[in-house]
C-alpha cells in the first residue's frame, strides 16, 4: 500500500471525474477519509448506494470541514460560487484544486475567495468518457493519461508537489504549465474538436436528404466517432466554450482557413494538396499512438 498523501479529501461534485478519483485514490491507498457533496439529492443518494466516498455530506460546507485537500469537480461556470461558499470553512494549510477544462477563468473565479494560508493548485486531468454521473466512474480512468497542474503565482511548491504525488499515484502522467498556454493547448486538442463534432452531428440531424435510419445504420463509416464526442455532458461543454472564448475562437478561425483551403483543393481538383495534407495529418495520428495515448488496434480497439 502506498503512503497516505492526504488524511482527508473532499470532493465537491460527484460526477465521472470525482467518482473516478475516489476509486483511484482508494485503489492506491493514497488517502484516508474521502468526503463528498453533490448539489442534487438524487446524486447524493446514488453515491451512498454505490459506496462512492466514505461519507456523503448534505452540504459543501460539511464536506470541506478539516479536509486537507478540496477538489472542485463542478462545471467551470459554478466554481466561483462554490469557492465563495466554502472559503470561510477551509482548514488553514489546506489545498484547493479543481478538475476544470479551462484554467484562466477558474483561477479568476476562485482565487479571490480563498483565504490566506490556503494553497490553490488548479488542475486538469485530460481523461474522460462520453458518460457522466457518479456511476460512470472507474479507478483506471487516469492510467497513463495526463494531468496538467497550473499553480498560481505564489503557490507553495510543497503543495504543488503533494498534489502531483496524488495524481501520479492515481496513474496519471503530470505536467505543469501556465493558464493561458493551457487554455490554448486545450482549445486545439479538446475544445475545438468537440465543437466540430457537435456541429457535424447537428448537420446530419438537419440533413433531411439522409434519413435517420441511414445515419444510424452507416455510422461506422466515421460518423459514430463524432457522436461519441458529441454525447458529452452539455452543461460542462457550454461552460467550457463560454469561459475559454478567446482561445477557442482563435483555433476555430484557423480551422476555418484550413477548411477553405481544402474546399478550394477539392473544387479545383488539386490532388497533390489533398494528398500532402492527409499525409501530414496521418503522421500526427502515429505520434499519438507512439505516445501511448491511443491504440493502433483495428477499429480503434473496439470489439465490434
């Protein structure tokens, strides 16, 4: 069993990410007691039923009492309000973190509420599935995935190192970067692709020349990969786009330029341009596989 890194951890929000954190922390023997809170009574009841958290509390204030680490696992648009609610009840010397997909906005929303003596180490685990809710979590979610830490200016290095140890203990690779760079990188790797997937699924829904049955029946041709991404939690993604507006719009602008260039190549029959472009993008796929971030098994490792 690993050394206990935090005696008490509080998870505020009990969806996929928090649930997976709990199971991963317990798998590794990394923490003592884990408390949890979710705004929905139904979610709290589900958590109690499946044994998610050692103690499920009926308020965020109760959950954070005496916690050494508090992790905000709520949509990024809600983090400021939650931070304001719990701030007066945080244990001196505690660390507050989060799992939000956007970092600059979270820092601006949360940091002003935190009292002196409480460490703030924002984080973003780059892992997830299209499923959400407490029952969707599993201990292996973070294995060989990346977690980005974004320590704010003046953060105690020991607090950052301690949180790094926790994420590494949960199976993740850990890197650090500043908030602006994080938000730009994620606009490329996650936010813009999600928006494009939502758009493609919406286009198919609008395209009445293709019947619903055909869209479903022939989805293995590539469309189903868009639908998997587009099935992600709508509240979370609404907040991501509203709070990472500048970086997402910058990447979408570049995407639009590339798309126009491809349209022109198709229209003019420029096969050389298309072949060169597809060759370059294929190499990126090979790099992802070589980095261990996906499988090269046929059909993306699907059983069917």
